[in-house]
C-alpha cells in the first residue's frame, strides 16, 4: 500500500480554515496567494483531505489573523465556535 508523503492517514488534522476565510471575505484564491500555495491546496485543506505542514499552518493562521490552535486540531472541531 502506498501513502503520499504529505498525508498522515492515521491522524487527520481538523480545521476551521473555511469558516475563518469566509468571515474575512477571502476567496480560496486570495488565501492561497497570501500563503504561497495553489488555490486547490486550500480546498484540500478545508475538506480535511490534506494535513498542512507546520510552516503552512503558521502562514494560514497569520493570513487569517488567528492563532494556530484556533484553526487546527487533532480532534474534530465544532464549526461556528
């Protein structure tokens, strides 16, 4: 069985990226431009199909004016805080 190196199928990373992005009125493209990734990467992250690197998580938190702990968790997050 092959696993992509950037994924960790045993421990997903849950997030509130879409909620925070929408609150600020950013499109996926705008957020992607701010953090230096392709807009599809933002979609993968929002759907929790991909876990971000620490550097990317920090960039996303900064771009969304949030603390990392407010956006990312190893346990499921309640949407809408």
